[in-house]
C-alpha cells in the first residue's frame, strides 16, 4: 500500500541491493503485467471461439451420467432439481441422489413409442412387408478380376 501511494518501494531495515530501488524494475513489472493480461485475453478469445453453452435440463428429464473414473456413460437417472449454476440433483433407479455438473450429463434419447394408426379396411397394424427371398436383385453383380499379368514364380534351387 505505501508503495502505491509513494510510487516507489520504501527503504526499510531489510538488507537490499541499491539497484532494487531503481525505476526500471517498476516499469518492467508494469510491462510484464500488461503482457500477461494480453496473453490471458488472447487465450480467452481462442477458447470462446469454439465454446458453447449446454442447454439446461428440466426436472423429470431422463439422463445418462458419466462415471468420472472410467469416463463411460454407464448410469441413468432422472433430474430432480436444477441448482443455482450448472449443477443438477439426480435420482438413480436405486434411490440414490447424486449432484453432478451439467458437463457430465447427457439427455437420454428415447425413441417415440407411439403405435401406428390402425387401418380400418384390415386389422393389420403394420403394412405387409415383402420377404427378402421374394425380392429379386435388379442388377447382377459382375465379378471383377485384375487384368494385371501374373509373373511366374522363380525358385532358387541349389
């Protein structure tokens, strides 16, 4: 604090070399701070170029949970509560409650399980499919062979 008020380091009873009080050290410290600040801003710029915010998860959403040890998405759970920042409380099928960061949660994809509409003319729920044996290939595959000349094998006999 006193150095900020007076603009130079104060002389005290501590043994210091006389060049430690030189003005060049003050200017070099300021330039070093500026260089560090610029490097920090450049790193932030490069990081923010590809960074994206993950969408928030609503309570009741089924999620996959990443195991921090194995890095595998091995557990499933349901979001119970959203925290103040990026943390979520999750309830597992076993009844345990976990608190995890959004980064380690992935919404569980569940295919739509709606049934197809019934056809009133016939009670077949799905359209009839043709068996693979009934379908004839339209284009016959032509066996392709190389046109390269094969040289006879030369064996060395003693």
